[in-house]
């Protein structure tokens, strides 16, 4: 009788998201308080386990120590790119063909290397409906006595349709001591008459703000553009551009795309694992990086998650397990706790949903 009661109590103290079991209900409450489980986490399509990242989900499905039942089904019906579970093996093959992107042609990248300046930056003051999304990438040459100081020498901006909005070589403010030609393809003649850094910085900053003062920029309902990229802190610092964090979508910092160790994955790895093709195999082009980050962003944004109220985008709503509710929380079932739990990051799926349509979810 005692063993049955103990088993029942353990089941009651099992997290409904990650399936961890606890000896006491107060330990489960503390786990929920710090784990921030939510509908926005990657979820196994077979057993419904919540994972912190897609890498964690990948390990659960096909890692060194997978859940065997899930692995067996995934090997038959699972997409190796988006990790979705399809209805049949035939549906899987059809889906996977659509899910895998093709790489950019070497000929196109070679033409872009000789493009020079392309400047389609325009300020429309919010004339386009909905948030405009652009991707940015830079290529760095070396400065300083040992050539280790990163200097922006080439920058590219594209729109959501992968069209080039802005592309130019950039003349660094200090002498270049290492052109890093093997990876950048940049030679001294490319920078001789290139656009000065200050001019490029001003053009890009004005374009991103789109006629809106920096202090007035807000994530919803404004004119400023959403900026997509990888390691954008680094690129923006080298361009000497400041931009509000609420408008930045960085694939190196987005929790679902990070390693299980909570460190960043390289853009090269993310593109190969989630888009299905290789980049940065020789001389690297910023347009190729822009396209990869934009594709990753649109894939993450397209996920159909149930909208939870109150919204996680409001920071004051994140702590749904305050200590003053401890007694009430300990009376809840694990499923009820999961229903009130909120994510600790902004899910990009919320970018595709206007506030007037969220009620439908």
C-alpha cells in the first residue's frame, strides 16, 4: 500500500513538460519556477516532451542516447531538418524535399564579389503594412599590428525575398594589415575607393530606423525594421551602429537554435543542420550569410504555436510562480502548472501575428 502511494505521489510530482520526476511537490514547483516551460519550446512530435532547444530535441530523437521508441518512429516519419513528425514515410519524403533549401550558385556569388555599390535604401516612414524584415551581414579584414582587429570591409543587406537592398565595400577608418583574402576575397583595390565607414553607418542606421527616432522605436506598431543576422552584436559594433535589442533577431542568441550547453552554434552549422546545404566553404560572401539567416528566421517565425495569455512579450508576465502563491501552486496538477508557465524568451512566431488576430489562437 505504501509503495502504491509513493508511486502515485511521484507521478503527481512529474513535470508535464520535460517529464522529470520529483520526490516532493514543492520541488516540482521550484523546477517550474526556474525552467520557463511553454508552448514555444521545441516539442517531440511523438512523446510530446518539451526540449530547451532543437539541439536537445535532436539528441532526444537521434542522439547517442535517444528515447528508443521516438527514434524508431522518427527514422521512418521524421524530417531531419525541421524535426517534424509526418503521417507516413511518403509524406516525410515529400515534406523533406520542400524543407531542404538549395545553396546559392557559385556563379552568383562570384558576380556579387564584383558588384561594387548597390544602394536601394529607402525611407518609407511606415508606408508598408506590417513589420519589415531585413538581414545584415559583414565581412571583416584585419587591423592592428598583428592583423587581429576586426574591421568591417564589406556589408550586405537583403529583404525578406532575398533581394539585395544594399551592398558595398567599406573603407575602414584605420589601415588594413591583413586582408584575410583566403576567406574574404577582398584585395586592396576593392577598398581603395570604397564607401567610408561613417557614410555606410549613417545610411544603414537611417534605413533601419525608417524615419522613426531611436528613442521612439517599439517592437509593435512602429516604422522601424526588424533586423536579422548572426552575431549581430559584433557586426553592429564594427559598423558603429546602435539599434534597440527589441528589433534584433539574432540566430546566434535565439535559445531554440543554441547548443544544449547554451552556447551559440555557428551559422555554418545551423545552415547545414536546419536548411540542408553548406555555406562558407571557400571565399565567404555576406550575401550568402544574409540569405542563411533570413531563411532560419522565417523558418522559426513560421512555427504554429498556441498563443498563451498573458503574452510572454510583456516582461511583467514572466514570473507566474511567485513565492506568495506557493500554497496555491502546490495544489495544482503538473498539467495546470504547465498551462500557466511562460517562456523566458521572445518567440519569433509572435512576429507573424498581429495583436488583432491573436484572439483567434
